[in-house]
């Protein structure tokens, strides 16, 4: 919402395009923004609406388009400066996507927000002419743990933690409550509808029913929006993700998706899932030098899901297993923790990789920050002895690094690397560590 307010007041504002996985709250946020900060909101939904799409197919005269949208389709004038215009599921109308160029050039005083769940898919599959440089972009994710914590009525915890200095141990008053809330988040995840049901009822079964419906809706999207030849491939890959994460070496293997299928037959289907925002790829960067993207190996990667709650549900792990911290899921717990860390990174604008040295060491994450490559080890429990992290530090001597685990906050030296221990439930404070107390290189 803060970013939407900044966009609203910006002098160089362009039409805003919000993308993100289906059902992560784009439409709700847009409407809430309109109701709170504008005199009027004009909402248009494109999927399955041929009459609406026809308005954009004649020409790109934005004054004609707005006149017809307002006075004919909604029966109420659209007034620049007072009306927020929302184009929802805009990818269903390629001409509307193209029109954003002309709105940017000829009607900059009109506030237009566009939402598209499958825009990335549509641009590639349908050759939509995208208005490069003519739109502002915003990517939405499922709710983070920090947002979940506040939604669940734990704002006092959230505020209280921030009164402590960076790397200062938290008292048990905080740690026990935060550990419990993190387990709840692992079960519920960050899909807003599921979180809402949880905060209202604290009923696992009701939340899980909604998760099941979301997973079914995603599978329906395969049949509705993907090429027919890709539909079974999408289902194979989608169903294989929890199994691939459960392996000791959770590198994604196309050969493990379906017997007899080669990567060349399945790559397009995986890319569809990535473009839809349903899954994330974490690529290997064997050489930790800047820029990491230059040294990334696109053929050696891991695949994670966009929401830990949906991963938990799709994996068939009972909420009791999470709450009781069962030993029976200790192997999968590591990959589950990695998935959580990755989603927290992405929401903070950090695009990580992982590092591997032959068969002797593997570091969970590497990411760039200013002029540094920062190593990260993520552990699911209190145990933080990390041989790979130590080996990396000994070889490359980074100035600082991080260990994420259930261990309390603190700092210590690993080889010559200042290493910050951050509890998993405080990952949302990572930027504060980076911006305030990280030593200069």
C-alpha cells in the first residue's frame, strides 16, 4: 500500500502493472487502494469479457477508450485525478496491454493500475506487444512471515523485537512465541484467503480446505491457459516438486519427473510454471564473483514453490507433524526451511543463488549486496555447525555472512568472517542487518 501511495503521488507516474501468482491479493489491494485514496474506482475485469475487450480493438485513441469505458460500459464518467482505473487480468486482452503505451504518452494524469496473474505466460505464448518503458512495475508475493505475524494479532511481538539491538539475544518471552508463530506460518503459508480464515478461526481444517481449493484452481489454470500438449507435462512437474525437494541432493532432475522424458521435452512446461509465479528456480553459482548472474549455471538448479503453506499441503505433511516437530520429517524439514528462506529473500528484493564445490561442500544461498557476495547457511533447527559455510569462508574470506536457524540472535567469527546468527523468525529484519551494522568491506 505504501508503494501504491508513492506511485499515486509521483510526478513521473506511468500506468502501473502489478503481477504475481494467482490469489496473492492483487485485486483486493487495488480495490482497497481505490476506496481509500480516490473519490471513485472504475474496475474492469477482462477474462472472458469480449465486450470489454472490443473497446481496445478499434484503435488506441485513449480519450475514446476512456469515454466508452466510463459512459457506456460502467455508466459513470471517469475523471482523471479523481478516478482510479483498474484493469484486472489484463493479459486476457492483448490490445489493452498495448494501449498502456498510449495512456502513458497521452493521458499521464489518469491513474491506471493493471493486474495480471499470468501476464508473463501470455507475453511469451501469445506474442503480446508489451509497452517497454511505458509502465511502472510492482511484483506481489504471498504474505511474508512478518505480515502473517501482524495479521494474527501479534503486533506487540513485532514491535517489541525491534526495540532490541541487532544481534542481541532475545529473551524467552519473545523466542517461544515467535517459534510457535513460525510453525503456524509453515502450516498456513501466506495466501491471504487462507491467512484470513486462520486468523478468524484458528482452525487448521478450514485453512487446509482453502489450500486444497487453491491447489485445484492452479491445476485448472493448466488446462485453461496452457497449450494442450503441455498440460500433462505441467502436472508431472508440479507434482514432482515436493519429491525432488525431499532428495538428499535436491537438484531438480527432469529425469525424475517422468520416466523416459528428457529435459528438452519438459523445459517449456517448467518455464510456464516459473512465468506464472508458481515456482522459483534457484541456480548454481560456482564462482562467487560479481555479478553472480554472470556465473550462474542455468542447467543446474533447484525448484521451490511460491508459498510454504501450499508446499506443506501438497507434500501431504500433517499440521501435527509441524507443531510436534516430528523426527520423521527431519530430512524434508531442511528443504522446507530453504523454501521459506528463499521466499523471504525474494520479498526483500534479494535474488539469491547457491554455491557448490564438487561433492565436498554446498552452501544454501549466495546473494549480492552492494560490492559484496554474501554467504548464507540455513538450518532447520538449533544445530548450526556448518562445514560448507566454514569451507566457503576459508576459501573466499568474505567480510561477513549469515547463519539462519532456530538459534537465538548473535554474532561470532568463522575463520575470518564475521557471521551473524539470525533466527528464522527474524528473517524479515535482514535488511536492517545489512543497512546498519554490517562492517564495510
